[in-house]
C-alpha cells in the first residue's frame, strides 16, 4: 500500500523556504510546501508601442491554439504546483513560476495543477486569478487540486464534523498529524460542494479531487465517527455515494466543467480499496478522468500482474526489495505504469465506462531508493511518460513537491 505521496527528502528549495519562514510542510502521502500569502501578484505586460502590443497578443493567440488541450481536457501533459509557488511573491516562488512558464513555452507541457485547498484548508487568493490568466496566455489548461476530507481548517468552528479518538474523545489525527472530516456528515459534503463551486467561479478549466476517501494511516481502528458507522453502510458506499453527489451538483452548476479524481496506484490493478472506500467502478461513473498515482517507488508491497494474453505480455512480479536492484519495482517504471494502465483500461471497458485514464507520474526521489542508487532522473521520468502514452493513457501528470521538474525528460516544442 502507498503510504507517502511525494518525496521524503526536502529539496533545497524547501530548506530555503523554511528559513524564509511561514511555510507549512505536509510530508504525508503527497509532500508539498505551503506558504499562505496575503500579497497580490501583478503581471505587467510591457510594450514599446501599440503595434508591438498587438503583435504580441497575436503571437499569444497562436500559441494558445497550438498548446491548449481540447475543451474537454484531452491530451493534458501537466505538472503539479503547490500553493506556495502559485501565490507567494517571494523570490523562490517567483523563480519556480518562471521555470514553469518556460516549460510551457519550450516543452510539451501544456497544463498546470494548482493547489487551492490543502490539508490546512482553502486558499483561493485573488492574485491567483492573475496567475491563471498568465498561464492561459501560454496555452495552458489550468486545473484546481482540492484536498477533500483531510482538512484541519474547521476544528474550532465545526469540531462535531471531525473523526474522534475512541479512547480520549479528542479529534483524531493520522500518522502525519492531519485531521480528518467524516465523509458521511451532510454538512461536510455541502462544505466541499460549495467550495468547489467557488473554484469553478474562479475560472479553472478542471477540478481535481484528492484525499476523497477515509483515512488509511495511523490508528484507524481507534476512530469514532460522528456519522459513519451509525448504520450498515460500507465505506465504499459512502465514498461512492459522495462521488455521485459531488459530480451531479457541480455539473448542475456548470454543465461543461471537467472533473477528475486522484486514486491510489494499486487501485488501478485491484480496482478497489475497501479500507478507504475507493473503488474504480464508482469513480469511473462520476469523473471524466481517473488519475492513479502510479509512482513506482510507492508500491511498497511490490508490483504483480498476470499474463496479458490480449497484448501477448507475460506475467510479472517486481519486488520492493531484492539483492538485484534492477529487479525491484522502483527500477522498472515502464512496466509498472504500462501494465497498470492496461489493466485499468480493460476494467473500464468491462464496466462500460467512458472515463479516461490520466496517471500521476513520479518526478522525485525518495531517500530509500536514492540510498540504494535508484534515482528518478530524465531516463526514468521519460520511461514513465512513454509507458503512459504507449499504453493509451489520455495524457499524464508529473508530481514533484517542490515544483522543480526534469526538463531533460520532456520533448521540446
């Protein structure tokens, strides 16, 4: 089972940002930097005269037509940007934003996924509108990432919405220190739906939902639920029901909004994770895109797939540890990504779903792998991209917690 989403090594930018002060670090499942800022970023367009301005606008219009995915999000090749990078006026954040703009100009990248709600709560700053506009001028598809039930922003105002510790009665916390809302509480569901509508109004092309599940790490047996557990419903019924409720509510609000969901990597192969309430079946009938987190380094139980007669592929078994490092799951990103997508595609076809697969790919190192000389360099990042494309995925997304990406792995435009 996956336990972390992101690198456990704080990159140089994280250390410098920490020294600058005021950031929150989430190192649980998906590591990211958070630096809430009250400043507004302004993007100034300088032109020597009106003629130069008109010429530049025409050039931007042409670029947009070339780069921008179709109106339903097809063909997205994106990367993740944490809210510190997206909102802060600090030198570090501005520098990373500029690097992202350069990737949009110079490589195949055509989309950006931006945090608008993380584990500490919503963060929709007005300055973000300006930044979104600047991305659109470069032809980018802009996606809002919403961390759903892992949210500590309401512990003072709505403590009754939170999971509790059975023994102490205090608000329960996971192994990473995070607080969790009970997915079955009606007020919680309305809170998520209403915030998602605000994100739509903000002008995003797509909403992507993460942590839309029950917790998995920590003393989960010691949880007392304010609403779930009071009847005979299973966790997957609660989460699957909310998938449907959320989808219907947001499509009723904006009929053409594109919706996607992040799912554990192993769900692509097993199709369900009953302990957290996620099933591919439910997600596939509520969302346009399924983003399985196919980070090879996070398959801690290894990766196995049976023989694929349709594609004439043999059975494989890649352990997490081996005396021969080349045999490990972390050392074989192409096989992990391609076989996961093939299996998920066959299942979607079997259940009659039109949902598309757009996986998250690994562009970061973790300490355990780097200690045994396995690095996610340009070759391994490119292997994942090729695997996704050759397996028929409808686009792909790169994850790096700091926003520093391996340009050498990307095709030039």
